[in-house]
C-alpha cells in the first residue's frame, strides 16, 4: 500500500494506479490493477484473523469484555483515519469522513460481531446476501463513477465537502457495506484454518475455492463490471479468490523464514507504519519537500516507482528496527 500511495511524481505505471484514478470518472471501467488488490487483501486477511484471535481470547475472557475491546479498536482505527484525512489543517468544511482506515474499522466491527453472535450458517448466508443486495442496489442507477447509487448516498449523507473528491468516495458508505462481504469471506476462511484437517487438505481446498471464486467473479463481470471504485460484487468475489490463492501460497511457505520474515516485520506493526507513512507523505507535500526530494530521482513513471520503493525502504527499516527491539504497537 505504501508503494501504491506514494509515487514520486504525477506519472506512474497504470498497474499501480486504482482504476478510478487511471480512467475517466464518466466511464464504467471493467478490470483490475495490482493496486486494486491491496485493500481487499488486507480486509480479507483481517477477517481471517478474527476467528484465530477470538477463539483463544474467549477461553480467557467473556464475550462482553471482548466486545468492549472490539468497539474501542474500531473507534481508534476510525479516528486514525480522520487524523490522516484532515492533516495538516483539519478544516471542518472539507474534512473527508470515510477512508481506508475507516473502511477497515467498520469491516472489522462487522466481522467481529458476526463471529461473536452468529452461527457459521448465518455468517455464510450473510456473506451471500450482501453481494447480491449490493448488486441489486447498483443496477438501480447508472454504472458510472458519478451518478451511481453509492455516490448519491454519500452525497446525501456525508455531503460533497466530506467525500473523496466531492463527487464520489471509493471507500464510501455503500462501498464499505460491500467490503463487509470481503471480510466475512475471510472469517469463514479463518474458521476453516482452525479445523483439524490436514495441512495438505486445507491447501488443496483453498486452491479449489480460490479458482471457483475467481471464475464466479469473472463470469459475474459480464453483468456487473469489476470495479474497485464502486467495490462491485464481482470485484468482491474476484479479489477474494485471488486473496485466498495468495493465502494458500503463504500457508505453503510459512516455515521458510527468508521469504516470510520481511512481511512479518511489516505486518506486526502494519497500522502504525501505514499511518506514519501517510502523515509523512502529506507533510512532505505541504512543505514542498517532496518535489525537492523527487528532483534527485529520474523523471517519469520509472522515477516515481524508484521513489516509492525508496519510501517503502525507509519504513521497512523502521519496521525492522521495531521488530528487532520487540516493539509492537497493536491497535
């Protein structure tokens, strides 16, 4: 996400741009870039960690106490998103309300409540109902980046001054509603990880279901475009299938420290690293230092990529130092 969010200049490779950034907002774009997979992958994994974490914690504490923890964590995540959105001026008239961390906070809240208070059968039903209901909502309006039902809801509830670009919000209210299906698929996968089945069987089934989800998502795209900006139902299914395939791969190589250690370093402090990277980027932009620093890099898309990799390296070093010092900031 740091590489995607922090190019050096205005030019960047299209594969590292979200579809709503690289295509006209007046057009329906059907497709997927590498950048479009980052957030759904995080939300999917977040859902998978809920059963893994909560099952152990429920052995030591009551549901009520765990629920208080969930509510506080969701509130902190949402508040951190607001801190990023308003930095550095915090103008109430143009303060974006929703965002990446806000979507993660609400998705985490839904996943936690579903795991704590619903049986597996009802979680499966809810996971199916959300994409279908969202599909029905979307086709009630134009499938463009402006004028669609999610944009209308965001403009009515949040007002234009408080959404992404005054027209639509890729992490808006209904987009977050759709993202709840992504996190619930992750919850079901996390439950399956806790089962007593052999590792080989788990990996095999992950492979089968990932291919099935990818096939359903691609087939669904003939009627509903794959679109991250709208978080369409076909996008939910396709991105979840790809996320499951990546999880299966990670499950296979989990004992190979050389491959997993760098990701572990970043993952154990992922939220604080993300927040600091966003705030530093904004500080560099508003102070004018970003353009000065980028002047030392090659121009064009390649230079932007080198800058973003260097920026990632900076926070990779920070994450490595925190890991070495055993400093883990859990939010």
